[in-house]
C-alpha cells in the first residue's frame, strides 16, 4: 500500500474526530500510573499546575523554595508545590487478520479500513487530550503528543495481514490501563474470553468494538452459493441459501451474545458497529465508554 | 423454398443424432454456483444444510445449447439455397441465345446461365456451339469452342438493340447441320420470351440437332415502349409487357437533349393488363426539347423512344415591312414573336431565303404587294403545304385601294374602317363566337378584346364562307382559305395593338397556334426525295443506352430511317446534333407477344443465385454462444446490470447483422416537404413564443402576444398575424423576427439542436426576449429557480457580453421615448447585449429580464387584462405595452432606429 492510504485513513479519521472534543480517559484510578498527564490528583506532586505553598521543612530541596513568596513574609521560607498530574494510557488492538478485509458492496468500506479509521480517530482524540495511546502487545511505550496518531498509524501496519493473530496477544499492562479491541471477533470466543479476563485481572478496563459488514449481519444471499473463507481458504457450498437466513441470524445473534458475555464478565463494554453506519456512531460509543463523564457532561 | 435447399456435405447431418447425448451430458453437469467471499465462516460452519445436491441446468438453457449445437452441425453441412442441379449428359452443347433487346432487361440471368454452361463444359470437356439470333451484318460461323472460351464469350456477349431474326437463324442451323451430320447435341435455347413469325420452324430445326431445352421466364417483367398517336396535351405512348401476370409499376421519364428530366409519369398496370396508354402532358415549349422518353430502369432498347427532330415545333418565317430599328413595342414583329415563341422557331429574312430554309409557316406583317418571283414561290410553297398568315395594316389597305393584291383569301375593299372615333357612329366591336367548322372552332371568344379598326373584305358568299373569325356585327376579322395542302389566312387587323386589343390577348397566341398547326410541312418532307445520307450520331445498345457509333456503321437516307431497324439500320440518332433523326428499336410493326413453343421443355432461368446459408447459421450459433455465456454468468451471479445490457446489445447487433440483407439505400428527396405552419409563418409576419410545456405559461404567452400583436396593429405599421408557438428543437425559427421565451422553473437544459437553432436565430437578426418572471422574488442575492433554469440555458449559448438597458438605448427610443422597459414588475434590471458594434449590426439579439411582460400584456378575447399590475395600475400596463412595441420595433427595424438616435450628432457634425 502506498502512503496515500495512510493519508486517506488519516483524513477520514480526522474528519470523524473533528466532531468530538478531545477525549480524556476517565481517571478513576489513574493515580497509580506515573506518567505526567492532565489528570490532576488533588495532591502535590510532579506537574505543571500550581497546587499550594507550604512552609519549608527540613529536607526540602533548596531549589524548590519560592523566593518571591518567601520574600513577602518575615523569617519564613515557602516551598511551591504543583499538582500531581498523570496521563492515562489506552492500548488498542486492531485485528490484523485477513477476515477484516471484506466489503459486501463496492460502496461500503472494508471492515479493515473502518477499523483503521476508528483506531486513528481515537488516537487523534486521545492525543489532543494529552493522553497516551499504544498498541496492545507491543513492547514500545505508548505514544503521546501531537505525533502520536502518525506513529500509531505506522505501528498498525495497515497493509500487513497476520492471519494467525485473530485473538489479542497476551500483554503486560500497567495497572489502570485501558484496552480497546477492534475486530469482527469471528474467531474462537473462548480464546478471546481468556485473553480479556487475563487483562481484566491485571486491572485493565476497556471496550470491545465489533465491526461487521451488513452482509454478515443480514445474510442477503439466495440460491446456490459457494462461500469462500478469507483466512483459511475453506469453501462451503449451500444449495438454497435463502432458506438459511433465519438460521444464520439466530447463530449470529448467539455469537454476539457470547461476545457480550465476555465483555460483561470482565466489566468491559461491547460496541457493535456496521460498516454501512457512519464511523462517528462507533466513535461516539467509544467516546462514551472511555471518556471522563465528568468532563463532557 | 425448401426444395431448393441442398447440402454440400450432407453426411455431417448425421451428427444431429448425437444431440440427445449432448443433452444428457449437459443435464449431468450443473451450472457452477455463485461464489462469494465471506468472513463469518465461524457461523456458517454451524449451519446445517439440507440441500447439497447440485442444481439442475434450467431446461431453457439446455434447449439453447442444443439449438446451438444443431446450428453448428447444420452450418457445417453447408446448406445452399437454389443450388444448381447437377448436370447430366456429355457431348457437345449448343447454346442458342436470343441476344435481343427483350433479353437485355434480364441479361444477367442469361449471362449466369452461359457461365454455368461454360463451367459445366470446362469441367466435363464438352464443346459448345453458340448461335445468336439477333440479326447481324455478317452472321458468324457456328464453330465449336471450349468451356474456357465460352467464359469469354459470356462476358463479352451483349444484347443487340434488335429483335430476334429466327428465320435467318434457321438457314444457319441448316448449313451447320450439313457440316456436322448426325450430331446429337444438347440444345439450350436461352430465349428472350418474345414470339416471332418463325418460332415453330426454328424449334423444329433445333430439334433436328438434338434434345432442346427452352429457357424462358414467363413471369419476368419485360416492358416495351411504343409510340402512339400524339394527343392534344402531349406525346402518347403505349407501354406493353410480355406477361400480364401481376402488377407492373414504372415511371415514364422524358428527358431533354441535355439530359434534364422534363416529365415523369408513374404508370401502373393491373394484374391481367398487358398494355396501357400513357400520355405525357407537356407544354408545347417543352415538347420541342424532348430527346428521349424511356421507361425508367427498363434497361432495354425496347423501353426507349428517341424523339425525332421532325417531331419538333414549327419553323416560322417572319416578313415585316416595319422598320426593325423602331421601338419594338410599336412593331408587329414583337407581338408575333411573343405569341409564336412558345412553340415555334422564328426566322426572319428575305422571303426567298425563308422558303428555302424549310419554314412551315410564313407570316407577312402588313405586306402589300409581293414581287412576282416571290409571289410564285409562295404560291407553290402554299400548295405543298405551307401556311401563309398575313396581317393587315396601313400598307395593305393602301395596296388594296388600287387592286386586290395576290395571295389573299378574300378580295379587300380599299381603305379601312374605324370604330369608336369622335366622328364615327359605331362603337368598338367585340369578337363573335368562332365558327365551329373553321380552324378556330372550339376556342371561346374573349369578352374583353375590342377591335377599333380593320380592313374590310368585299362582301359576298365566298367571303362569308372563308370567314374564320368575325366581329359581333358580322364583319370578318380573320379570313382564310385552304390551297392545296396549305392555307392562307388574313387577319384584318394589324399585329400591333394599335387597331385592336387582340395582339395583347391570350387569344392571339391560341389563334396563331391553330394556324401554325395547319401546316403540313416539316423538315423531312423537304428532304425525303433527296438522297442525302445521315451519318450515325449516337447508336443505341441493347440496354437502351446511347453509344458513339463504330466506324463501319452505315449512314442512312431519310427514307431508310423510316424502315424497321436491322443490322444495317441500327437504332439510334442520325444526322446533325441539334436536329437529329431517330430510328427506334420499336416501331408500329414490332411484334411483342409471349413466345409459345408447343411441345418444348420450358425451364425458367434460375432467377435467384445460389445462396450459401452457412454464414448466417454460424452467426446465429455465435450469438447463441455469447448468450449462453451471459446466462451462465448470470446464473452464477457474476453479471452486473450494465455489463448485461452491453452484452445484450452486442448480441442483438450480431443477430440483426446476420439476418438483415443489405438494403438499397433510398436517396432522400432534395426538397423536403415544407411544414404547413412554416408556410403560414412565411406568408405573414407573426410574433412567436417558445413552448415551455407548461400549459398555463404557454396559454399566457399566447394571450400576451396576441394582445401585443393587437396593440402593434393599432399603433404601428407592423401588422402581425396571430402569434405562433414554436418548438425550439424542431421548428424553423428563421421565419420569426421576435421570440418570447418565458423561463419556467426546472426547465431542462436545452439539447444541442435547440442551441444551434437558437444561436442561428440570434446570429441572423432574431430577437429573443428571455423572461424569468421572478422579479418580485429576485430581490435578494439568492437565485430563484427560474433564474437557475435561465442560467442553465445561457451558459451553453454563445451570448454576447451584457449590459443594463439605460439612458439612450435604442430599446427606449425605437418607437416611444421611455425611461425603462416596464413589465408587470420593475424591480430588477433588464439586460441586453453590451457592445453596440458587435455582430448583427449592433442590434441586441436578446433581452433578458424578469419583469413578466407576458403577465402585463395578456388579455382575454375581449381585451380585458388577465393579471393585475402590482404598481401603477393601468398606466403601468400602458407603459408595458409601449415597452413591447419598442422591443418588436427593434426586432423589425434593426439598427435603423439606433442610427436615428444619432441623428442630432450627425446633424451637428454636418454643421447644421
């Protein structure tokens, strides 16, 4: 793929993100993380914003003395303390398998493209808020700052497929991390469940975003059809697909229920998204799931 | 039809038996399923399927494929329509060919037949003897030739413009038989289907040589043109045809010497008719220009009648006493020339010269006494058939004073008689009815011709008898006498209008014509006795085409030209180019009856050439193959709609191409029919408005322009007829000076024809008034739907730069002096062409505005306004009418009015 694809995804993502204010990850227990960020912890610590002046006590570093303040009082020295601020990190996993590379109609984007746009839009919103964003399972530190979306886009490898990795990789996250998994989740639910519960056990919360093509939900096929799998190259022939529609939908709903169960068990959120809907609907759901409700109400 | 079908390799047809096997095979192989990529395999795998058996191929697809196979097999078998039957027999062949004009019409089938025979002979090493029956100057010997040589003969043999001479052919056959006694030949007589006197004997002679097959096309249309007795209105012809079966239709075409078509007469013969009489109705002037009459597309010398110069109009010699140098309107020769010109060639000169140059009529205009020698020559000439027409006048009256001059039908009294003068009792006389037995019998005497003066005849029984026309009081006006073959006539008046109105009336022409045709003289009578030989000028070939003669074609005397054509007298034109003598292939004696040979085996010529059917069969099979491919794609779901349409179009094209035979292109007539509305518009000036398709708007436009037309009629010298609705795409706009174009919202962008039409209209001086009628709504910056529609139209038009109508613009000055072009509304500006020096003399080709002029102009039939004026009331409406008058005035007068605007400046410059 050419860099122009990067540009297109970047453009689409920025367009989607433009409608939202910067995303501040809800800081419920962000205190544990050490990185500086915009979550004031209402206590003195490393940070940019002034918090309080305190009388000098023995052991305080000399360079912490606020001489100007101290000069106002007689025989008193004051220490200037800033509020301790910490940034949240959001780890994104976007299914790199080939099964996302599917669009039932020419007018629809592929699920993969939609997932990329969604990921990047999220990254843009997070970076605007000063949050950090990383790729799940990668050793690299999460990206932050204005260059974060670009670097994330590179890290996503939008033109590479890894069919083996249709479940999220195991990862060691710092406690309090946020995880966003974007996939169609047409894979083994149990494996996903294990992965999610492992992350949840490590203290991570997050969201599962299931991106589906309308054809996958509605099954609009008739007559004799041969289905080809995108990953395994398996083939299945059905004589009368029209009569299978009800059955298919039932199975599809069951699959989604299982997915929802996984999310619920871990205390995560399941977001379902169809590619014939605008990307903002999914982004809004993510925004709600991750955002700091106190800030955007 | 089917019996004419044969196969080149019929064994391949056995493969049709394999069709059931193909059917079984096709049934066993199902069509491939539709394939889709699908990611949600994890769910698909859980589905239980009940129906995994393969689809059956639909029966109609099976049928299509079977038909496809059948067509391929049939095509491979090589079917041929009308294949030539295999030739039996060996030994020499004798081809007897009627190479006559009757065969020329369908010479191709005979040539095909000859070529077939040649091929057959070449293949089997058979000799061919060729006998042609058209008479020739030196009949060729009957000698054997090979098939290869026969091919050359077939290519070169052309029909002669003569009828078959079978009697002389019998002699040649007899002498041939002497050289080759006891020969048993296969005789093929390629007859022309026309009977001759020696048919039976000829057939007997052929039978002695061998087995005879007669080829004839009893139903072929062979038509012949025979000259008939000319009728009053023009030359008449009998069209005859050989067989009366079916309907015959053709055109009789008369051409002039320069090849121009003078007349065309469609002729049709009903079933059973063999002869029809057709009279070409031609004005006399045109009759003399005729050079040939032919049945169009007859392709036969028998279908052509060449016109002899002897059939042409009379030569009239004119002798006048009046001074030629005087004003021609005062000389009688002028009136005589005018009257005779339509049907006569006029010579002037001394009398003796005229008589030597074959004139058939001599007119003496007021000639008194003749010289004795002239007198005698004229007398003998009249006896021979000449017509002498004399006119009275002062000189003749003077001469009659002394003694009656010679060569007058009646003795004259001296002096003359004048009516209606100041000192005469009589009033000018009218013509009485013409005596029925005279040469003017049947003509109707005009009521408006007055005779004021005349010379009088001596009264008597002889005079009454010889009076051909008289006045109402009974005195003779024209007297005449037949002498020998000719006649002498005397008009008792002058050939000038001084004595009477007759020379300027139409009756004069009619009377002179009647007299002229009394003459029995023509060029041939002068030459008949002389042994002058006329060299051939152009000779006809068998197809009726004129060709330059060969060196050895003999010259003929006039007498010989009247005989039937023959090898020594080939049909064609003889003599001088401007007055040729004609010898036609068909004359009154020509026999034209169908050939009847009792007891003969008569076969038709193969009219249709063999037609190979493989190509169309393969084309159909190819189309079906494509269709099959499309259907297969469609079944497996890999066909999109657009592709399907394109493919269907391709298949349709192939099928049409395979099935349509090439058609003869029919030329469009050069002069297209003129539309009735266009004629109306051309005859009377009218305003026009553009049809919008919205009936309310169209009605309003019609009423508005009607009202405006009425006001124009009332106030100005423009008097338009009721307005017309025009369709910009189809109507001819050049007939209208002014076009009102109301723009309706959502009007479609005009087509290319419309644009071209409108641009032409503007370029050549038309004025278009674009009215968006949105004035009240167009106040803000936003554009109304009408304005958008106008924009769509104008962006495609080639329009000049625009400016507002202001100040001294000619539109405000052309009739009324106005400050503004007011309509029903007057908020937004009105735009016209900016550059006054641009095309069309600086007259604006368009006025653009939104002021709803039609709304202001429109009235009902009683003249009551239909729409209220928002401001200003009826005064404003009056101003709107004035604006309309000014616009139309500009459309009519062009830059004339704008020049008027500059008059003060011009006068100032001139120093006034």
